[in-house]
């Protein structure tokens, strides 16, 4: 962990302790003073780190001027809890200075009737902008975009553009360039701010504009938008409809949020959890969520146990099998997880699909074959020496080879199939793979032992 990250964690824990003591002493002034020293994103992180009772008390002391920014930075579940007790007009007021896309994110956490009231409480222009963003799914370019853009025509000079910007007084945050459109608002290209400031003011926009940066379709998935920004080093990009009309822009801060959510989702999904889950959510809520995946895992465990039960007579006669069984299943599980992780990452980055799946499958099976031969030899020698039965070493070695190859095979196939079925591979892949490696491992080991060791 970096020194900066460690310092940040220590600061949050120190602030939590300070707030606890201040609340117990009834010192509201100290709480407001400490909160006034923090950035809205730090306050949001602080709220996520507090139990519900303390969270509500601290929220009451946050300045109304930054409540909207704090809500924009908080995760969905914590934000929904804070919004629950706010009046629709209050929500409209605290989000008044936010970008339309941030406001849309907040409104999406409200019940439909309350969201409609918030929209009605806005002025007409802002209502139209926010409603425009809300008309697109939140995990698409349209749901990420901010409709507030600065546009120019290609036939005007840079000097005219500079005078226009001075008259306008401001540009949207994180804007890397001005969008060039025709009279019908069709997107033509971008005029980078660096070009505007360094080129001859007498040149026209059309002479110096960049036509290489294409508009992003409004229905492009958010993860693809993130990859596009990464590969092309974009700061901002235009969002267009099917006819090429300019709809808005996506800026780098929106993309950073997408990347962060993807990382959290991948981590939490491995345990069957939601990346937005409040760590201090009610016990009954968290228990219900986790119970689902515990139940699924229990079913798969019973399946593996049933396989073992089919060879009970073999295990009774050769007790060493019970000692060695976990080795076969464990090695298969690790090998399969390695392949699964590589494939899920490749899918997330857009590097793996059905076009190159066969080549990947062959590669992973070859890797598993090499590793299985190496470790089967090691385990076989150890087992044979340990129990003074060379034939037992051969059996466990052969079972490991079978299980590791199957683990690699299914580790590559499972996420591709789940992706085709529109199921998150990170969420369900691990459970399915564990079942496969356990069943195949036990079946191979005990089946071979039954066939060759019992007389």
C-alpha cells in the first residue's frame, strides 16, 4: 500500500474518532469545522465508513452548498439512504449546480414518483437536460454524457471563437476541446483548446480542427467508452445519435468513475456481492444477499459430496484416498481460477471473444498440460513414498493431469458462455468452475483408484 493511501486511511479513521467524540460531547461546531476542511469526495468516503446512526447525524451538519457534490461522489446504496428523507424540492436545490449527468445519477436512485417530483421542481432548461440523460441506460455513453457542450462552426476564425469564449465566461469542466458542428448540429470534429491557443487567430476552425476523433454512439456500453478513452488518451469526446447529431460530451472524470466501478465489481463479484453494497447496511439485508450465494454453493458442495459417496466402499478399503483427495480438487481449483481470471480480464478489456476463443483454448490447455505433468510427477512421488504404494502415486498423478486439463478447459469456456447468456462471468464463473473441478477431480481420482487398486 502506498504512503499516500495509508495516510488517507489513517486520516479517515482519525476523523471518524473525532466525530464520535464531538457527537458525544454535543460539539456541533467542531463537526462542521472538520467537515468544512474536507473535499466533497472525502466526505462521501467518510459517510460510507460510518454506521447509519452516525452517518445521519454527520449528514445534518454538512453545508447545503456541497450536499449535491457529496451525493454525486457517494456510492448508490449510501446515497439512496441519504435521499430517502429529503424532500423532492430539496433534492432539486442541492443538485442545481451539478452537471446534468451527475444529477441524473442521483435521480436514478429515487423511486419513480419522487424522481418525477424532483424533475418538476427544476427550471425548464435544466429539466430537459437531465431528462435527456435519463432517457438513456445509465451504463451507456448516453447515460454518462453531459448535454452541456460548447460548439463552433467550421467557417469562423479562431479569433472569433476566442472572443466568443471570453463573452461566454466559462466552459464545462474537463473540456479538452470545442466541438465543431454544421448548421444542422451534425458533429464534424473537434477543435482542441491547445490548437485554439497556439494557432494563427486568422485561420478558420475548419483549417485547424481535428477530424480524426469520431463521435461516440449514444448506445455504446460504458465499458467500451472507457476502453476508447484509454486507448486514444482522450480527455473529452462527443456523443452522437444515429444520424450523427451532437448530443453531449463525456469527460475523463466520468470515465474514471466507470473504471473504478468495473474494478470494484470484479472484486466483489468473486464473492457474489454487489459492488455498491453499503458495508454498514442492515444485518438482515446483507444476510439475505449473501445467503443466496451460500445456498448455491451448498448445492454444489452436496453434488461433490454425492460423487464421493459413490466411492465410499473404495475409501473404506483404502483410507489414504481420503487423505489425498483434497490435493486433486485444490490443484484443479487453482489452475481453473488462473485461467478463469485471465479470460474474464480479457473479456472486460475486449481482447477475447468468439473470434479468438479457439486459439485461447488451445493455449490454456497446453499451459495446463505442462503444469499438470510437472506437479503430477511431484505429487505422485510424494504420495507413493508417503504411503509406500507406488501405484497410488501413479493414480493421483493421472487424476491431477485429468483435472488440471479439464480445469483449464472449463476455465476458458465458462466465462465465454456466461457472457453470451448476458450473465456476469465474474459473478457466476467461480461457483460453476469450483463445482466442475471438485466433481471431475474426485471422479477421476476415486474412479481410477476403484478400477486399478481394488482387487
